[in-house]
């Protein structure tokens, strides 16, 4: 985890920048699955991890799942992140 804290991505970032960066990037942070993304991908119904982690929708879906304990949005439902 220390390698992420020392990453230039986090050095001068605000909390908003970190959350936005997490939601807009793809792939594994630092190239290593320190956060259990593969397990979460399986729980969210992704049959194959590599395409899931490369999908632009995976991290927002994971964030939503962690925040609400549900798997998907209802049609027309909006999510607003406040901090």
C-alpha cells in the first residue's frame, strides 16, 4: 500500500481529485490488485476479470456497490457524491 501513497497521483491531490481519478481510470492501481478488485468483479457478475478491470464502467460500478450495497442503478436513478 505504501507504493500507492508515494505515487505522484496522490502527492498533491485533493480528496475530490483522488475520487475522480479512481472513477475515471481503468486498470489496477499500481498494477497490483491490493484492493481485491478481482473478488469484487466476481461478486458483481463479471465472468472474466481482465476485461472487467479494463472497462470504463467497472470502477464506477464498484464504487456504487461499495457505497450502497446494491449492484446496479434503477433506470433514471442519479447518484451524487458529496464529501
